[in-house]
């Protein structure tokens, strides 16, 4: 099966003739389909793509796309963006749909006023998908642009050369990070000391802003997840012991419900004994945990810790999905990240505590990558039971459940 990055669904090719020509003239891997079964097959195909729907009315385009999505099942669909092809009189309706995330963009045809908008919309969405496009021959273009003054041409050419050097340098940095991660992973497998400059890795990954290299970034992320999973036990065995000594001294003066990251003061052995005592007084009902977190690495690490126990862990990556879960399911404990893509964790905490819902009395623990005293204070005022600094460790989990009187049973 040949893979395509731009799919145009149209009921009548002749009506979409000009749009088809613009797409084929400027992009590779364009496919025109006229049957719903073909559209559904393209949704199943794993290749990232843009899907343009050109039908008689805007609402008809929504019906075709969402019914196809329902037939395929969301979990089986490829990563894609949906673009509606609309008439000029439907622009306001299309814009409102775009503004409310019902579609990812729209193109006005009938008539096709701006051919350039078709190219710009598709180019931007392909870049967001991480699909590499043919690089424009910028240097050749500037050389041949006689209408540009010599000084302007020389300045632009110099800038283009600098940009190319920066791009190549950045790609070399990514390769260096990848090689370092591979080497560290092998060292862990051989039980050797790990030689990895985490600050360099962190700075390079944090500097990535372009969506065009996302496939490379995803590959690096998967390798980093494997590396971090292997480091969990090493971190706990080597670093946590020294941390527990100083943290235990502080814990005696701190009121547990308002502690910052003091939920892991006891040693793993003592925490296990306390958990066993709690288990004797509790029934064996499966404990439900809601993890509200959008960072895939944090989700992976936290789930790795939690899945060692008989827990039913549900993950929500946005505030909207978290609220849906909180309104419909009674959880025993909620771990809530401060920063979410669509809302603030503190707002979500306030909503949970103000409404007399299923989880108004559920212990809620705030998660963050750094300690901010103002946020901590606000979280406690809103009703949070604690505040943890990521990444979590096994001892943190033990103490967290013990302090909230929740049984923790290891899987056999």
C-alpha cells in the first residue's frame, strides 16, 4: 500500500479540479478519494496525514469525517489533521468550528480565491505532523532574483548560510544525545557506572522547538524512557538512602497534610510495615488512582511505580478529560500536575473541591517539577493534601499511601 500525506475526499472530482491541481503541483504524495471506504482506510493507515473534505456543504463535511472516525474507532486512527473545504458564504460557520477545535483549519473554494492559502495551510499542518517537505531552493532563488538590489541579495544569502550552519550543528547535537543515551543504556545493562551528562541532554532536548524534527524527537524520547526505566532502581538504591536521612529530621516539625515534598520521610522498610498494618484493617477492594499528567516521561515513570501494586490507575492528560473522570468515577487518591495543556492544576483542584461531587473528599496530591512556595500555599488553601516534586520514587509512593491510610498490595 502506497502511503500518502495529503488526502482529499470529494464526492465529485470535477467539482474539485482546481483544488486537486494546486495540491498536486505543490506537494508529493497526494491522494484523491471519492468513497467513504477509501477515506476510512486512510484513517487506519498509520502514516501521518492531512485530510481535506470537499462536499456540498460544511455540515456535510463534518458528518462525513466524524462518521468515518466513528467507524474506524479513534484508537485505530493515524495521527492527522482535518481541513474542511467550504464556500465563501460558509466562512463564518467554518471559523467558529475551527475556533472551537471541531476542525483543524479550513480552505475557501467555490471560488478558490487564494491558491496560496491552500499551500500555506497544508505546509503548516504537515510541519506540525513532523512530515518533512522539500526544502525550497532558497539560495538559487535569491541568486536569480534580479529585482533585488545587490546589497539585499548578499545580506539574505549570508543569513541563509548562517541558518544552514545552525541547522547542521543542531542535527549533530541531536545525534550526540542519541549516541550518549545508547551508550548509557548499554552501561546499565552491564551494571557499569553510567557516563551521561544529563544537563547537556536536558538543555538540548529543551531547545527543540521545530515540529519538523518531531519523528526524530519521538525516537529519542522512547530511548530516554527505556534509559530512565533502567535507572529507577539504581536511583532508589544509591541516591534515596542519603536523601531519607535529612528528610526524616525535617519531617518531625512538619504537619503532614501541609507538607511540600515530605511524604517520603520513612524508610522503605518502615513504610512497608506501616502499610501491612493498614491492610489488616482494610478490605481488598481495588484502589482507584487518577494520574493527571501531560508529560509522557513522567506518566511512564509514575505508572512504572504504581503498576507494581494492585491498583487501578487511570491517566488523564488534559484538565477536560480529568474533570470527566472526576465527575463519573470515585477515586481513592488523585495525583494532579500543576501545569496542564488546557488549564491550571490549581483551577482543577478548586473545581473538584467546590462542587459536591464524587471526589470532594478524595485526597488530592499536587505534582510539579520544582518547588514554588506560592503555588504550594495556594494548593493547600484550596484543599490539597500534599505536594510532591517529580520524579517520584518507590519510597514516595509508600509514604504517600501510608499517610493517606490507603492500602498498598504488591502484585504477585
